[in-house]
C-alpha cells in the first residue's frame, strides 16, 4: 500500500490471527510489481514438495495487463502491448497451477481487486504527457475494463484447472473508493483488512 505520510510504498503487515489460532501457517511470497513470469520463478525457488494440506493461493494479472506508460505518452498513435499478452498469461497461469500441483499442493486463484481508472491514470502519468495517454486510450475507463478482462481470464484458468476461487473483486464492489489507495490500484489499509477477512473466511471454510 502507498503510505502518504512516508511518500512511498510499504507492506501492510498482514496478521492472520484466525488462521494461526486454527493451526494454519501462512507463508507470504508476494513481490510488488511481479508479473506471472516472475511469479513462476518465485514459486520454483520457494515451493518444496508438500502434501495436500498445503494450499497455494495465486493472484496475477494486475501487473501483467499493465503497459509501459512512458512509451504510450510519447506517441499516442503507436501500437503497444501489455506486459504479458493475454494468450501467454493464460498459458503460463495454467503451467503455474500444474507446477504447484506437481509439488503436491492444492491451488486456489484470486480474482483481481478492481482499480479506479481516474486515480490510476493520474498516478501513472505523473511527469508524463497525460493528454497523449488519454488520446491513446480513447476512454479513461478503458484501463479498468482491460484489468477486469484479466481478472476474468484468471477465473477462466480456475475453471479450466478446477481450482477454488477467492473472489476479491466482488468484495470490493460498492465502497471501492474507500478501499483503494491514492494510486487507484493498491488497496488502502481498509481494503487490505477486507482482503484479510475474506481470505481467512475462505481458508477456514475449506
């Protein structure tokens, strides 16, 4: 989350008290800014052989669907591609699931927390040509729809691979403004709290 007082990003600092009380150990291998390719490398480095009491929880797509905004800002008539094109994203996600299962784990997939287009674009265009970015997009809400598309691709992977789904997207709908930070993409402290409660409830119900 972005800490406005410190003017930098910092870890929220999750405490999964309910899970701990129920004898469930949580290992967080998240990395800010990671695409699914980087996530695969993290999994290879951290996931050892395990039993089916181990659940690997995956959430990818937010960084994969993002663009190089400095390049877009230079030329709104150019052709640009997301960090991970949609076909490669789906293909790699399925391989990620297969790899985790090959280690003996069960796998669950998160849908993506929604973004706020206006706050997001204002944030990523700091120091860039905002008008050119908007011109390329055509519609400021296009980026939110595109991010939602990658969330649906995540759901598609879950259905194909028969994975449990943790639907964070629906949890955020309604009062989204209060649950996202100033950058329009990372959760606020309130949003992270909602994620923690949703995660604990889902895991304890398994």
